[in-house]
C-alpha cells in the first residue's frame, strides 16, 4: 500500500499516522507538503492527518482546504483514489468539498481528549473491512470542534445511503446522548462520500495500533486497507 | 509593493466590510456562552446572543461594482462556509 500523508503548517498528528501506516503496511509513507501541486506517482491512499492547521484560524480546516495540494487530492478522489481524513483532516475534507457537512464547536464547549467507543456501522468499505458491522471499538478523540452537523436533507441522504460509518456509542454499542461526547447529529463520528472512497472521522484510529500503548482497536482500519490493496493486486 | 498598503502608495482604495453570521437554526454554543456571561454581569433585557465575524478589507483600483464582486467572491470562496453561514458585503467608502 503506497500512502501519502499531507503536511500543513500546524498539523501535529502526521508522525503518529506515518507510524501506524509503516507498522501495518510495511512501507514508508510519503510526507507531502501542502504547497506541492502533485501527489507522488503511484499513490494509492492519501491521508489527511489531525492537528491544528493554520492554528484553526477562520474556521477549522478552512485555510488548509484551499492549499495547492488539495486540487491534486480532489482530482485523485474524483478518479476513485482512497482518502482517509482524520480529525483536523475530516474538517479539512469538509471545507474542501470532499465530504458534506461541517464540524462545529463541541456542544459542551469543551475540548475533549479521551477514549471513546465507536460502533462500526458497515464492514463492506475499504476502510472498515477489518471490522464486523455492529462491532464496537475503543479509540481516542482529541478535538474542540467535532460536532458534526449538516442540513436535514444531507443527513437524510447520508442515513438513507448508509454513509454513516462510525457512531459514538456506549461500550455495548447503544446510541445514547450520554455517550455522544460532542453533540454530533445522529451521533455521527465518521462518514463516507457517495462514491465510497473518501472517509472522514473525528477519532484517531492511528493512536491505538500498538499493544505497548494499551489497545490495538485501530489496527483493523489500517490492516483492512492493506488487505484491500493486496486483494486488488 | 509587498508590505505597503495601497493607501501609502497614493492609489485609490475602497474600504469594505464583510460580515459573516451563522444561519438561523444553526446551534451557536459560543453565542449561548456569551449570552450566559452577559446575564451573569447583571445586564437586564438580553434575550439572546448570536456571534459572528467581521472582516474589514481594503480594495485598490476598483469601482464600487467591481469591489463588490471581488468581496462576494472572497466571501463565497473563503470567508464564509455557506453550509452554515450567511454573509453581507458593504462597501463603505
């Protein structure tokens, strides 16, 4: 799996992401600077990592979404290339028009940094084939603006087309306001685009891939992607 | 002329203001917090608060219509996220 991790000023999770990709795919990802106009040739997966691009100025992800490299990412996605957008990456993907909706300030106004439980809604995507549908995984979140909102029509379309991939849930997989930490509509933690090749999610699967850290629930996402490309080859 | 404003160079400039506000119906937790803070200051009569952003922009070498077109484009492309926000452009002089 040949992956490229985008780097913007103020991004700080790119090395965690690169570490997870190296560990699970056995290949060194390319680190791609925001001012570049092109992705490395042969790129199979683009990752937009987490952090605080441009200090979250204007709106989270707004300035990064207009960087030169994003034109290349849009063209890559339009041709079916896989894009994984995590945390600030999810905000950037929404601002760039790769995914619908917006990540607003958390309903309780607090920055949330803790492990959460996610219910995996589908296992038939390249990103979630390493999980079972309905499975609950525990991964960290670290964000102040993760409260997903979209207009009613967009939410209905996302739900109708099965494009909600992860929801905040209780440890036994129940959807409950008490476990919806940031107040996201329909407890949405992650969505996919209509073509099924761009996934955005607020939580950080890349931080739970090594037993030494405590948990390995995030491995399934990266191992699934590696499988996806091995089967395609 | 990087670093020098058009005014310093003696060219004609226009001043404008772009105001960005949240659409009605969009939850505004920051506005709610400000509303609560105003109430706790004992200010009477505050019913609700919605917060937004103001951009004061200088435009050079443009007539009014051209300046408005540039600002509208700026608002659409970057200053506002029209999924959740409205914007208003005013050329002030």
